[in-house]
């Protein structure tokens, strides 16, 4: 009883210590085994970084998979050559058989093919991606296989994109708006094994 009380008091007086121990336990977790959670009341939103067999995009060998209570969304990383800003490009499921040869199709381009006049020009600006260090400082590199997973991920306008531009973010024709809140995704777990590599 005394030991339990002492532990409880220590957590209340030194809450940062518990957080530090968690960070220490996850330090060095490879990006491809990282699990990020945005916890909300009643719902949970998760991000995992899934390895590609070769390259997921031009600048990374990882896909970003966002799992909401409704469905999965898939993205590749895109980096602007001039300023180094990182954005997410939405794609189809890279595990699907039609992604075997050249990878999953870009869902924005597919949406524009169906609806040429659709107002999606602002969408890339809503898909900015930021990796943050333990002190919430911004890092410039996007996640790569074998590299330590960033402690925090921030996509501040992704919730807006999911609400106003959902048909351009998924190849599911029956998809409805996804009410994800705005928040920071925290590294909360390191998988024991790496997810199976996706195409291509």
C-alpha cells in the first residue's frame, strides 16, 4: 500500500518523469514500426508508417497510413525542392493488386479526371506534414526506414481536408465526410515486427 501511494505521489509531483520514461522506452524505434495516436473522447485516430518494397514516393520509402473510425487513408511524402516543405500526397491502397507494377494511383489526379472543375487547388496546402522532436522543435527530414521515429507528427489542416475534400483523399466511392479533430499525433508504441512491405 505504501509503495503504491509513493508511486502515485511521484507521478502527481513529477509528471514529466513518467513522460520521460515513456520517451526513453520508445527512443530508437524504427519509423516503420512506430504507432502514433491522436486520442479523443470516444474515438481514436492512428498513424503507422508502412514500408514499400522499393520506394513509396520520390523522397521516402515509407507510406503514411491514417486509420480513423471510418477507414484507412494512404499518403506518400512529397518535398518541395526550393524550401524543403513536406506535404502528403494521397494515394490508393498500396497493398491492392493494381498497385503491384507502378504503385497506387494518386487520388487527387483520379478525382480531377472524374470532376475536372472540382475546386481542389487548395488541397496541397492543407496536407502539410511536420515531424517534431522531443522538445516540439520542427525537423526537416521525412521518416525513412531504419531511421528513428519522430516523437510527434503534426498535420494541422488534415482535419479540414478530410471534411471538405474527402472524395480526393480516397478511392472509396461511398466515402462520407470524416470528422477528425485537429491535434498532434504522439508516438505511443513500437511494433514488435515490421508491417509487410507494400507495392511497388
